[in-house]
C-alpha cells in the first residue's frame, strides 16, 4: 500500500505544478504524506512546511542531488535535511546559477542549429523563473514543443537535448561521495535514487551500492515508476544485504508526460507504506541524538 510518495518534483525545479497543486492532488489521491524532492534545490521547502499544515499531510523535506561517479549520472535523494541552513542554501544557489548559465549555452547551440527560441520563451514555462527556481532541460524541451518543433519530450531528448546530442551542454555535478557527505553534513538521510535506471549489470550495481554504503549511503529507492517488479525485488535484496532504509516514489514531474516512458504516472503512483517512513524517522532521531551527544 502506498501511504507516502517520497519522490515528487515541483515547479521549483522541472516539475510543472506549484507545491500547493501537488499537496492538493496528494490529498485527493488519499496519501498520508509526501516528500518534495526538487533537483538541486530546497527553495520550495519552507512553503511546503506551511502547506502540510493547511492540507493535514505529513511532509518530509527532500532534495534530489545530481552527482557523478565514474562518468555515470547518479541521483542522490536527501531526506529530512536542514533546509533552513544558510550555508547549504548558498552551496545550492551556486548550483542553481550554474544551471542558468548552462541553459544560456544550450540556447546558443539551438539558435546555431536553426531553432528560433529565446530565454524568454523558456521563462514562460512553469518554474522557469530565473530568480528562485532550478531550471533544466525539461523547460527547454517544453518550450520547443510549444513552438511546434516536436510532439513530445522523448522526441526532443532523443534528437537534441539528451546526453551527447547536438544541443546538449553538461553542468556542474558533485562527485557522488561528496553529494552523500553534503546531505549528511546537513543532517539528512542520503538515498540512492532509481538505481534500476543506472545502465550497469546486477553485479556492478551490487559493487556500486557497496561502495556508496561504505561512504555513508543510508537508503535505497526501491519503488519507482520506472522500476519493473523484478528490479524492485533485486533492490530489496541489496537493501537487506547492506542494511539500507527502503524508500519509494513516483518521480512525478507533470501529468501525462512522465520522464521517459509513455505510461500515465500520478502523484502516489509509487511510494511506501507508513512503516518505512517510521523507520526513517527513528533512524534520523537516533542520528541526531548521537550527534548531540545525548546517548
Ligand atoms: P537536467 O537536470 O537539466 O540535466 O535535466 C534532467 C531531467 O530531464 C531529468 O530529471 C528528467 O526530468 C528529464 N529527462 C532526462 N532524460 C529524459 C528523456 N529521455 N525524456 C524526457 N525527460 C527526460
Ligand atoms: Zn527532473
Ligand atoms: Fe532522478
Ligand atoms: Fe527525480
């Protein structure tokens, strides 16, 4: 049973909904709680704290950090981190500004390739406000679709924006171990996101999770919209093997147009029962007590 969806993007990164719309849908879909996990930003979280009271939903602060390990893009979710911490906010602000510069470079490439698109076209997309939101390739993709160049997200990524494609520009990414440590430093629980999407074999995935666990990883995202059942089963075995917490979520970005497949994904499509959230909470409480030297 899904009580909590622990992986949702708002328009503070590349989702299309405002946090309030997300809370509203989560309530209608019968969830007990949710986590907003925007890419490289915690700017939505203070507002979410207020919304959780308004909608009587439990709220778990989150983030999804983009990191890199041996040339692989690895996403690390961070739960319960201190989102009011000034130092953390300023580190993430640097990453956000880098995203804006990178989008400008992508625009230059697109214009050279003959696409008539400007920064203001992109800023018309939800969440593409340059002052507080983490803009990314999906904003560019949506603007190109709106202009009639493409029919859907997959088409744009496959022909232009995907890694190594003609308009692709890389952006700054932390090393995965640095990312794990960053989340830990600000009292969060680092969790490996959608491990089933990493393009390596089962044995290499086991080795990778072993390395990350030895470097502070505390959880594994078992349930995800793009994880087939046998993948979740295999990941559960790895979570047991390395004594990792279990998390799950939809990775919802927008209605009807999920990341890379064609199935309809909604808020609460994937997630975890309350039991797993309680485990996370006791874990974080124990960590905090240890840090404060009270036990
Ligand atoms: P960025 O963070 O700007 O590099 O953009 C990465 C985001 O683009 C991912 O989190 C997905 O939301 C989206 N994305 C990546 N690949 C695809 C794809 N093939 N089709 C649709 N969306 C994608
Ligand atoms: Zn995304
Ligand atoms: Fe991700
Ligand atoms: Fe995500």
